[in-house]
C-alpha cells in the first residue's frame, strides 16, 4: 500500500492487527528501548506509545520488526520494484514477456520527486528539547535519533535529483552540545554525505542539512538502501510507495520532505568538531565518544499529528535485521551484473554485518587444470572489497559455485563446513594490512584502521571435519575447557589477554608452539581462543558474534606450523584466531537492571505488555 505518511501506516497496521497501542506512560529514557528489544525478540507487533513521559509526541517502534510486516506495508509495491530490478538485470526480458512489465512505466513515473510550495511538515515549529529524548543504553552519551533520514544536496548541482538521503546517527543532547542550538551528526567513511560535505568545504559554502524523521516507511527504507552514488534515494522511495515523493521548496536551502513528521534544519559548522557518543551500536558494543561534525540548528518543524518513529540497535539480531533482509531481497538479483562471476553475497547479521561477508563465485579460469585452486574467485574477492559498504568487510570468505552448486549462502553452518573441508591454510589466506575498517569496530588498531583477510577455497574435499574432541589432548598452561562449536571448529578458553612491555600478548604464540602439527588437536582446521568457550559453543550466533567482532585479522590470526614465504603467510596445520576481549575493545552492551524490573512489571497479568512478552 502506498502510504503518504506515517499516520496512514500506523492506522493501517493497527486495523490489520500488526500494531498494539500502549496507553500506559512510558519513559523514553531506557524504558522504551528495552521494551522494543524484548518485543522484537518475542516476534511481537509494532508498538504505538501514546503517552511518553514528559513529551507531547507519541512514539512508534518495531515497524520493520518482521518480514511479514515489511511485506504487508509494501504489499502493493514490492513486486513492481522487483520487476524494475529484473529489467536492469535482463533488459531483453521486456520484449520476451511484455505483459509482465506493463506497470513499469508507471513505477518509473513515481520515481520522479514532485516539488511543492507547501507541506504538512511546515505546519508547526518546536525545539530540540521538546522532541522525544530517546536513550537506548545506560552509558549512551545522550538522546539520539535512531531512524533519521539525513538529506543533503550537491552544492555544484543543487536539487532533489542530485541529493543524498542517508541514515546517519544524530545525537540530540549531552556532551558539549549547546541545548537546542547544536546536535551531533555522525557519519562514517564510505558514505555519500561525505562527498557533499567535501564539495561544500571546497567551494567555501555553508553545508546545509535537513534531518527528516517519520513520513512514509518507504523513505526510511530508502535512507538505508545501498544505491549507486549519484542516484537519489528519493527515486527509490517513490517507486516503493507508489507515489511521487513530495518535496517542499526552500528559496536558498535544500528542499524539505513535505510528508515528514519532523524536520530539523541547520548548517554544519565547517570549523568545529565535538565529541559524539558513546552509543550502544549494532555490533553489540558501545561506539565510544569521538569528534564528529556539529549541526547548528536553525529550525525544527513538525506536522500537527506527528509521530516519532524509533528503533534500537544492539547485539544482533535486532529490528535493523529486517532492513538487511529486505535490501537483500530487492538487490540480490542485481549482484551478478555489478560483480561479474559472483553468484551471491551475504553479510552475516549475527556477526555484526560488516565484520563477516560470505560469497559464492565462479571458478572458470583454467578448467583444463587437473588440480583446481582459487583463481577467478580471488579476482572476484577484490571486486567485492571495492564495492561501497562491502569494502568494510573484515573477513571475506569466498568459495566456488562449481564445487557444490546447491550450496545455500544463507545456511551459515553449511557454508562453513564446505569451506573448512576444502581450504588449504598454506595457500588460501590473503591479507590486506593497515587498511580501512568499519568506524564502529574497535578490534582494529584505531578508529577506521585495521585489516582484512580473504579466505578463498576451491577444489575437492581435503579433510573430514571432526565433531568430537580427541582423547588425550594436551593444552598448554592457562588454556582449558575445549568445546566443539561446529564440525571442524574448536573453542578453547585462554588466559585473560594481557600485554607485555612491548604491548603484545604472547599467549596464542605459546599455544601454537605447544601443539604439534601432527597433534590430534590439529585435526580441527579452525581453533578459536576465547574468554568463555561454553558461551561461544552454545549457539551458532554466539560463535559468529564472539569470533568476528573480537578479532582483527592481521594481529589476531595465528597458526600451528606457521610460515612466511615471499611475503605470503600461511600455516601447515590448524588456523588459530584469538577472539578474546582486548583492552582496546569497546565495552559490550548491558541493560539497566532497574529498567528491566520495570519492564517485567509491564508484562505481568493486567499490564500493557502481558501476552506480548
């Protein structure tokens, strides 16, 4: 259904049983966020908080909390968008099946934004401190907007068709911000807003930013859609909502989304950075306070019936998992046209999305060779790491489609079995050192600084993967409690990470030196050293989270029988990954026990959350 605004969406979801109203007073400080996390975990409905403590605006959450609900919201438009993608993948398909694409011209028409001189967003004004002050985790630096649509235009080519709409974190209060006058704007590397910001600085012009909150759910989804640079997200939103996005003109300022519930207008101070954060982020840890741009607030608009949508991020899965699923559903078929030879790519949500990327490619370079080995998939791996946000991947695991054509890339356990049974650690590890890394990942050597590794496996099965710990295994002092996580994967508890005078911890080197290459322990191709092997081995999602968010490939990958030859590093027996918590890591997210008790009370018989939690 093509919703014009958020109010229409909320009404429709409630009528269809996808949304529940909470009339009890709810505090935006920690309480609303914990309710959202627990309702999402329980596969619950969207929630409308009618009575927010100390605030006149209602809030809504969990709109994207299930695939079923996302499909319901876009039930009349998602198929049309898929068909546009089909035409991009296979343009001659229109001639072969013209009846299938009869609606394509209408969808294309809706992609053109519509300019207007007015809009509901301009009906009322308020101040930053009157907005819902959502705080999600106890040590957050202040209140944040968690579903912002940050809108900018190119100063060289102003206008909606050269705009960028992105979901960049916005801090409303706390730290050194002047109340009601300044807010924090956090955007990471590889984001299109940075291109607009750089051009404004180069021309010496004010960098003007509008931050929309609410409006059609299509705008929220468009803000996270990885579109090609230079393509306006407003076009995608128009196709998805089956109506042109209406933008209100401003004389010398960027246009304002006419159907937004809120809009904060301002200018980024070119000479000032202020600490932004901490913020409980999607890797399951806090992103710490760092200097980021400051937005000098000029106007805060809202519509008369405004609703404040929000989400909460934390250790995955959370509601933002739904964004990844729908993005993959829409864009998955187009991957082979952008990355020739690549069959599928999967950013693993349980590992925090960016830390771990799985890929299936094609190995066709030398089909006449008797011994198949990774060749073409190495080329494809480099291409993947050159694509936008995919370039933030820390671990890229890629295999050849020809070895197992039925392999499902979203079956993570099957993918790992396939790779570990074929990989040759002497040959198949390819590092990139001292390179860029996700801003939110603190496992590296500094902010945005770390390393990457490509593990590329192709060819026949080399080994059978053990599923039981061999008898008589000897571990070095300080190592204990081995546990099988997956076939071929062993977790071992190591001593607490402690640095020596040189700033290094030698525990893993000692482990690798202690275990002989022919040891029964080395029958496991992958050994991970962790702080808690029981927790790591308990569930697949625990293994993914611990190993790939707590390790930096260049510094934390070791091996039994390791060697360096012509600057290539490998090992003759088990690969060993140090996934212990290090002193430079950010702290994990822990909920406030008093807030947990309050939410427990809301879920008791007679409470507003009874039957939902």
